[in-house]
C-alpha cells in the first residue's frame, strides 16, 4: 500500500470565515436561506468561480440569527456582494448584515458567541 504524505501548508486552500447576521420580519429556515444564497452566488459568479469559491455554511453554529460561512480567500469580496444581493428568502424581506471576516474558525466562533 502506498502511504500518502500530508499536504504542505503552502499547498492547502486558504479559507476565510464570514460571520453575518440575518435580519428579517419572520423566522427564516436556514436551509431556505442556503438555497437562496447558492442561487444568487451561481447567478453572480458563474459556475467556474462558484466551484472554486467552495462555499460552506456551518448549520450547527446558527446562534441568534448569526451564521458562519466558509469561503476561499480569493472569493471573499464576491461573497460579500452576493450577501448584499439577497433581498427576499421565500417571500420574506431580509437584510444580511456582515459582521466580520476572519482567518480562523476559532475567531469566528468567538465573534458568533459575543
């Protein structure tokens, strides 16, 4: 069997964590928000950039309408624009307020809890 060597830190994809808050008239299901976000990102960035952005939402860390989003560092500004483009989720008016962009999940969790 061939043992694979671990990747060097310089070869790993560098990510950023965006902490944002969902402000809405009514309670919004996180799955509905995720589908809306992914649709907006696909329309705005296109398929190639969308796949390179590697967008992930941490559903387990949904506290007080605050969410953590993981994205490739090259596409952080694209994601910020996509968050601003979201006006409605399932016909409920929403505003997305970005709080902070972090380089580590530990900092993002700290900001989420504050």
